[in-house]
C-alpha cells in the first residue's frame, strides 16, 4: 500500500508551494517507506509515498499520461488488473509498466468516471484530469482504504490520513459540536464521511468526489442492491465457497513476502486454508501465519464477546492447515509504550490497548512479511455479532450495538451536553442510516429488520473497523488485505435470507458449512470470539494513576469537555467509566478519557 496527498487551488500557483506539498507527503512516510514523489502544476499538486508490492521497479508515482497530463496518486491493490490490462490493450493502450497503478490511470483515460465500476480491489486515489481541469477522489466499495479531504475557499486539500491535511496551513485542528458527538456518543461506529476534525470529510465507501472550478460533487458509483435470492441451500454454500476462494486467490498476488493473520476463528482460518490451497496449486511453499496473545489470557473468564482463549484453536487450525505459525505474545509494558505510536497512527482517540496490541502484532509481522491476509469483515457480511442474535438488540430503536449500554457521552459537562445533544444526535444518525436501507418490494416484519441490521453493520460498523486495521498496519508499513470485502461476495450474501445465513439458528452457519471441509471441527464450529484485550492488572493501574493525575491538573484539556466531578466520583467509588467499545472491557473508559486528553494536547485541538 501507499500514501497519497495533494492540493487543489484555483487562485494559487502551486508550483511555488513545493515545500508544503513535500511536508504533506512526508507525513505519510510510514505508509510508503520505499519511495517518494511529488508532481506540481499551476493549480494541482500531488504527493505520494510508496510501499512496493507489485512491479517493484516500475510503479513509481505520481504517474502521468497524455497531454494535457492526467496524473494519478494511487493507494491500493487492483486484483483484476490483469483482465483490465488485456481489455485496455485490445482498445489500443500501450503500457509502460506492470503496475496496477497504470491500469487505473488508463482505465480513467478510456472510461472516465465509470472506471471504478470495473475495479475489483481495495483503493483510494486522487486523479487530476488536466484536460477537464477536474480532480477526482475515489474510494473502494467497502472502504478498506481511507481518503480524507477538506474544502477551503479556493479548492481542496486531501490525504490518506488526516495528518497530511493537517500539514497544510489552510487547515486547523478544531473540534465542533458534531465532532464531540462523534467522539463521545458514536465512538464505536462513527458516521461515514465524518472526519472528526471540523471541516474534514472522508470520501465515503463506494463514492467519488469530483472537484471543478465551479462545483464540487459527491457521487456514488457502487451500492448494495436488494434482489430475490433464488438459489437453494446447496447452491448458496457452493457459490459462497467459490466467491471466497476466488477472492483469496486474487489477493495472494504479490512480488514480496505474504502471510495470513490467524486467530483460530472460522473467518481467519478459512482465509488461511484457502490461501494454503492456492499456494499449493501454484507450486509455492507453505503459508506463514501469525496470531496475538497475552500472558495470562488462558485464565480470563469468558463473556458475551470473548468465548475463550484463542491459543488452542490457533494451534488446531495451524496444524490442520499446515502453516508456518508464529504466536506473538505481548507483555504489559510493551502495550503502554505503544500507546503514543497508535495515537499518532490514528490521528484520533481510538480503542486504547486493543489498538496498541494490534500495532505490536503488526510490527512483528512486518519484520518477516509485507502483506497479510485478514479474516476481517466476515461478521458483518454473514451476521456473526451477538446483536444479530439478541432479540432485544434487534428490536431496539437505536444502533443494535448501543442497546442497553452507556457511551462516554455520559461524562460530558452539562453545558457541553446541551450544545452537543448526544442522544438526539445518535437518534438522528440512526434514523438517517436506516432510511438508506435498500429493501425488497413489500419486505416487512422480521425480514425487513434483519436487512436493516445488515445494512447498519456494513455501512456503520464495518468502515471504522477497516479504518483501524489500515491505519495501525500502515503505521509499520504492513499491507493488510481483506478477502471478505470482495464486493462480489458482499453483493451475493447481502441477498441471502437469514434462514440460509444462520441455518438452525447457527451464527454464520452458511460460512461454516461452506468451508467445513477445510478446517478441524472445533474451529469450524467455534463460537464468535472478539479480538482479545489484555487481562493484565498493571495496564489498568497505570491508566488509573494517569486519570488521577488528570483530575489533579487544573489545565487538563479533556475537562473542557468532560465533567471532572463525575469522573472523580466514579474513580472514588470504583465504578467503570463508560467505554467507547461495545465489547465488555473494564479499562476501555479509562483509556478513552486519557487518550482524549493526550490527543487534545498532541494535536493542539481547538474547541469550537
């Protein structure tokens, strides 16, 4: 993967702003440690940092073609670039490189803004069309790759991460009422397109943004379409298996070392097993796999989101599939040391020690591999989360993952709460999200509600999870691919009725049955178990001490938003602070409080 950034300004000669463009580009060095490049014209400038994965010698960017020039800054992988290359060659295009970047560029020269409809991959890119004087910002179907933008008075600035936009003096780090609501009321599933900082937008999944002199437009090029499902159970299982197998095989393309992330659940185990089969067919060696673990994890009591330790299932899957497996065990002190690195990676408060452990896992993986395949997104596609099976959560008139739980918004100061209106904001966002659900004609009752739940999972819950994986992995220069986000698979499973997705009430039964022959029974039938959090006491104690230090600091910026007395009473009474995460975690609320303060200080965030 890579990092892209740039600047469009109709009133400024950007050839005189090379230093700023370089500074914006260098903020993304971790995303692309292998090469850097910039391209400047009067009104448009692009910057690029490259992580070399395909065509190591020929994929330099920004890439230009034509007169006047059409210039591309691209972050992603195009898994059908071979087919598209052959089609474009038949139409007269002559390629100079083997890179998928040039396929994207020439696809736009041939098909214009219809080009993304033809792509199978994960991508976020900027394309300057010198012929039309138009900038396009494009993001993949499900939002695996991020792209942020800010409209200023005479153009836009953009980047793969907010830090690139923040490096331009035209943008200031500010938080308004909407940003506070997103951060405190909807931290687990923020609104698609909202960049948290005031005036910062994110290109939404399946959308492109067109910027011309007179107008800026956002257009959807892909969306879920509801159709009657006519396949029987056996055909449905076979189709799911075929689509997933093809997605995994396509995503194995790489000119550098590749591995899988193996948690011992059915999702990651299926991806690993299919990758092993594909490599065997092509005469390649065994798959390398990696998992994360913590000291004492085997002694942790199960809960609704964590049904037990991963290690026994990881061992069973790795031995059955025949991978070269490494378990990365993360001590307490390493987690504490990684917190600042994760904050800088995400440019916003995140999930605390869960982000830190993911960062440390990815850092260790990156020592031996540059590309990793993940089982992320299977729960959203096939309905694996507890809220899909909880009658009360399904019936709740709110986001199902919020049912029956408090959010950090409960800590807001009364005057902040009055302006932010967290409950009203949440309700408004929920209604707007449900209203965008594409129903079948005449769909009612339980079927209609299940379709709403899947739409919420895919459009509200999934994008921030993908953003987390991208930002944390790219902070160490690791490219993570997500086969379950192949839009062909998502489109097909979207229309499969609940009775086939969860036969006999079995969570993800369709997926389990489609890959059962690949896995040991205990892995194929393992209940959903979320990403592990540390059971360690020291981490909790250190955060508790930091929270007490904040209470003693009259200038702590977090208390411009949060009620100091509410936090003081909760700590004095030994009560857990409301967490931004849905999964039960006694330290999540503390982590969020401390991290918001660290973020406000480090990024010098102004409050509006």
